[in-house]
C-alpha cells in the first residue's frame, strides 16, 4: 500500500547520515556493534570494525558479518522510510574485505506504509530473553516472518523432532563454550563492568536464572537481574537461517534476512532470540547441517514466540555507541555540492 505523499526533499548525504545513525539500533553479537559507516556526498559505505570482533567465539567473523548485515538492512529501511530508492553493492572491492557494502541512491520513491512500520519497529525491537507466553504464534504470523526472511535469504522452520535435536546440540555447545577459557573470558568482558562504554550486555538484560526451555539459551557465565518468570516455553517455535554458501557474502545476506524477519516479528508482537553458539561450535553445527537435510549451511538458530506483554514494566535495553563512534561523515565538507532529486 502506497502512502499518498512523498517525504520532503532531503539531501542524500543527510539521509545517509540519518540512515547510518538509525542502523545503530540493529542487533549484534554480544552487542559489539562491529560496524563503521562512512558518509560521502553521494555514497554510504559500511565497514566491518574488526576491533570489536570476538576472536575466540567468532573466529571466522561469521557473527560479526551477520550483525553488519542486520545494520545494512536497517539502513536500507531507514532510507526507504525517508523516500529514497537505494542501490546496494555488497563486498564491492575484493582488495578491501572490510568494506562490506556501498549504498547509492537512484532517486526519490514513494514512502510505503510497510517501510514506515518497519522503520518504527527498528526503535522498539530488542532481544527479550524472558520466557515467551504459552499461546502459540498464529500460523499467519509464522508465515509473515518466514516470508520477510526469505525475501533476503532463507529460513527453515523446525519440526518438534528437530527442536529436540536442536535442544541437545545447544546444550552441548553451551558446555563446550563454558569449558573454553578464551570464550569465557570474552563473555566476561562483554557482560562485565570494564566493557567499552555503550556496548555489551548489562545485567538487566540477562536472565536471573536459566529458563525451563526445550532449547537452552546462551550461558552468559553469570546470572543477570532480568526476571524471566516460571513455566516452560513450549509454545516457542525454532527456526534456522541458512543459505547456499558459508562465506562473507552469504553471512551479509543472512544478516539482512535476520533483520527483515526480526522487524516483521516486532510489528506483530513476536519476540526473537538468536542462538549463535550452536553454529559456532563445530560439532553442534554439524547437527544443524543434518537438520537442514542438504538445504544449505546454517548461520543462526532463532527462538520465536509471543512476547510477554507486561505493559507496566517494559523490558530493559542494551546501550549503544554514540553516533560519532560509528558514523564518519568527515568526507562531507560543509557546503559540499550535493545531488537534489
Ligand atoms: C549474529 C547475532 C548473534 C546473536 N547471538 C545471540 C545468542 O547466542 N544468544 C543471545 O541471547 N542473544 C544473541 N544475540 C542477540 C544480541 O545479544 C543482541 O542483539 C545485542 O545484545 C543487542 O541487544 P538488542 O537486540 O536488545 O538490541 C545475537 C545477535 C546477533 C545479531
């Protein structure tokens, strides 16, 4: 459905800076926000910031690139909601693997209600690790989330039998990660007091005790203060993001797919919790491959469920880096000539 009016005319460089800022709301592995945006008068570049890579928990940079893909999709939505048609080139320069994407605008475009809804969702989406409520997600909701994910990548919804296998694989992955001193140290850093300000996970978003669940969530190595409630999340649905290859371009698309699925889920009150440990531990990743039965490579497992409404106590949020730490607009000199469309 099309909105009647076009957004007011904006300069591309300003729109790029706004889109990059809005993309700061994207989810990222351990809230590392491993991206850097560079704004040019007629171009927006997305770089991976490997200073914030998890060298032990994410040695290949898969989760880092997935996170940047989610930020890329956020920026695309922000531009669309601002009335800009954008063209994206992914991994444009073989000699610079940190340059993950370049966006240019090709002109003005009518703002759709869908873009407005998704742009609004960027500001309220968050990872809610509490138990989901007992009510199942209506089939139409699952289909809407799957369709959003599939517009950018691939999503496989697991059967009850598959969920049992995912549960035991996630348990094994948690044990392997807990026994790895370097991974444990990384977790301690990103959840601890000495972490870089504006990043990581405060105690307020971490469960106060392990939930009763078919698939154990990440063991953060310390209890948080988030009351997760009693009961069992048997109404949750589990899914796998997957694709043909297992390289940076595949991970970037998968991150865009994650963002598309998560923003759509947010618009219909469905909570999403990613589970990445089970992909990063080689032995358990193998189980996921088997669950995909030849469909492709797994990138991320997802728990979907109806979020606990609890209107009087909104669930707490993770912090964010400042705009100046993730958006470099020094290439746009004041008064530089800019395109008007
Ligand atoms: C690629 C990726 C992997 C993630 N893996 C996990 C995970 O294994 N367990 C978990 O509880 N959250 C996971 N998350 C959620 C992040 O911790 C969360 O996005 C981040 O802390 C920012 O918080 P927010 O989503 O509330 O904005 C993951 C997110 C991304 C993008």
